C-alpha cells in the first residue's frame, strides 16, 4: 500500500456513494487514476476487450466497474496487462473524472469534474432510440390490428353469406 499523509474517501461523482478510501490505496498517479486493493458499493460488468478500459491506461483485459447505486461507470479491474502494468492486475482502477475525492476532516468538498452531463446526454440518446423503436412497434401493431380486423370482417361476411345460402336452399 502506498503511504499517504491525508486520509480520504472516494465517492461516485454522480450519486456520492462512497466507493473507496485511502486505506485501500495501492497507487495514485496524479490525475490519471486511483488504484485500490478493494472498493465498496460497486459492481463488475462484462469483460472489456484488449483495449484500454480507462483513457491513458494500459491495454489489457478488464471488467468495467460501475457504481452499485446509480450504475455510472467508474473504472476497471484488469485481469491481464503488459508486464509494466502488473500493479493494475486484480486491483480496482478508478477514473478521477468519475469519482470525487473528499479529504477526511476538511470543511469543504472540492468537486472534481463529473460525467453527469455526459450520462444525461447518453440517457437522452438512449431514450430517443427507445422512442423510435416504440413508434415503429406501434406502427406494426396498428397494422397487425388493422389486418386482423379486415380478416375478421371477411370471415363474418363469409359466414353471413353461408347462412344466407343455407336459408335460400
């Protein structure tokens, strides 16, 4: 573990859930990333391919780390890396643009840039795509209902014609 003078917690920049602290810090690299040997209130998602899960980091195989509360992307846990990035393997690598650092005992929280605007834009784009899909489904369902109604009408007319033919015989 890297020695540090200050005690701090790391919070999800979006919902403020605590996701790590200085007690689990393995390495900090300026504004690039926090590497922790444990993290809290997070979940791992599917494996990211052989590319960097975080900008400016090593290529390798990793799982994405998301906030358990709001599902925001926070970083990655690398399972395979080039040798020079061995320290990343099996540790929680958190993006400082997606987590906020709060120094314990400090009177103010200094907010770091967060991704709420980015997430909102993504949510809007996703909702627009969903709306388009719903409109398409509505069109096809309306068309299917229209066709069923036509078939029912034809069936009723056929049955009426059959009944008339039976009565005339």
